[in-house]
């Protein structure tokens, strides 16, 4: 491998892990990470939480300090965009017309925000939340008593609402679907999060579609399709993300709902790999292709890719898991709940702020949403990883012994 070159496009979670894992696995050639932001790879989950609230600075959310990349001889080319990949010549073309040769190429290009197709979404004071630059602009306008309208009631929208509310802002969340978190969780969880946010002073309106954003006298107003309007000092849009597959598509790689990769993170070109939010990959636990916006997924896929480049076959078979922090709630999710036909709730979801919701398909455990319930999360994560299930009668009993609930499928 000496004299060979590995290029990683996208200075993301997956990139930060891939370069370290390459070195740990024996890669002694050049490693170059190319990122379009000026910042070193940083943790993205805190953007809508600790970074937005001011509890942490950029230096405190970096995945690794600058000197750690220097120590393993990784070149970081930040603030640089890649315009094209030439698979035949095995080069990447940067925006400043440099042709950089590679022997192995890893695409960790992540995803970008989905834009709201309404008039006024590009006005001053209207923000999306995806990177540090977005958050810095939002933070500059945060002040006690000011009004914020958040369009989108998914996890990003609700985390942002919680951060702004804790800083004294008057916050309204507009969700176009009949309930918040509709795409990702059960109606009972949606009702719980609506209750908590309302208790904390957030105004949540469901089934309300923004149709236009207007500006007058440095103030904004969000107008809806049912002729409502909401005044605001700032508007934040969080309606999902789109995988950045354009480079791969232009290079002729196979694309699905993301860049298609095999169990080793390899694309349809054996010298090009992908990891993280941008991949469309097969998950053996759920026996289907999925695309995950998840830090653990990005980290694990990067390890698999680096191992394969270094000659070690380590197929990807990780359980999807996620988390979300809002107010005093720590939500930990293990597994994917899609396709569930039975929901068992352990704890008082209607009055307390601690419970676990177990999603089943027949007798098979699919996933758990654990709110301030770390024991239930860890038990479910272990159960799903081992390909086992939980006894419904035991977990439904608040006094039931969780350790005895695990059983074969």
C-alpha cells in the first residue's frame, strides 16, 4: 500500500472514523480528506442542542482535535469542493481545477437539507439547520422574548424548539402532517412529545402547511394554506434531508435511495466506497435495504470500509440506533419500528416523563423508544443484536423482571 493514495470526500463523521481506521488497519499510503466546510469534522447532533444553546463552542464538538489528524499523517483539505470523479483516470477534480489521483476513494458526502418550496424561504431571517454556519446565524438572533416559528415537527424541529425555548424565546412549531414525528414513531409517542412541549411553553400546530413567508419592517410572518399567519423574528425550516449522491451519479455509480453499497461499503466500482448518511445498504437484521441518518451507522460503516480496503472482510451487520435530547428528555431508540402491529408501553406515558415503548411484529421485537429509561434501551438493544425477542407479558408488567424477558424468537 506504500505509495498508494486514499481520498475521502466529505469531512463528516464517517470521514473522521475512516481515516483513523485506515491507519489502524495498516494503510501506510497517503490519506486526504476533502471537505466543503472550513471546519474539521464535528459532531452534528449537538448543532440543534448544546451548540445552539451556547452550552458548547465549536472546539468542544470537534470529533477529534486538529493535531490528531497530523499525528497519523492525514491531509485535511477544508473549504474545498469536488466537481467530478474520473473513474477511468482514477482522479477527482476539485473546484480549483486540481486533479488528485486516488487508488481508493471513499464517499462520505452525507446529506443536505430539503428546501421548502414556498415563496420567501430565502428571506433574511429564514434559516435551515444543517451545519455550524447555519447555527451561528441563528444564535446571533436568539434573545429572550423574541418569536421563532419552526416549520417541521420532526426530531430536528423539536430539538431546535427545545433549545430556543430554554433560551426564553416564544416558539411555534408548524407540522404539515396530522401529527408531529409521524414518519418515525407511534401516535402515542407523538402525543407524549406534544404534551411535554406544550407544558414547556412551545406552541405546536399539526396539520398546518406553510404556504408563504413574508417580510415587513424587519419582521417575518409565516402564512399557511388555511389562511393563518404567524409573526416571527426568525423562521427555521427543518423538513428532512436529501442524500448527496450527485457526484456518484455523475460518475456512473449505481444509485438507489442513496449510493448503493454492498456489505463492505463497496459501490458498483470496486475502488470506490461509501459510508454514512449517503449510503443505501442492506441491513441483515431487518433483511432490507435502508438509508440511515445516524452517527453510529456512519461510524460503523466507516470501520467496515477501512477494514475491506486493508484486506479484512468484516461485513456490516450493525443494529440501527439513535438518540434525541429535548428539555429533560433523553430519548434512546434501538431498531426500526416500521411494520409494527403491536405496541407495548412500560411506564406512565400520559403523566410521567419516563417510559419505554416496545414495537412488535407478531411476537418479534422490532424496536424500542426509551425515554429516560436507559435499562429498557440497553436490554432491547442487546436483544435485537442477538436476534432474540422479549416476552410481552413480562415487559407489560411495570414490576416484571427485564432480565428474564429475553427469549428466542
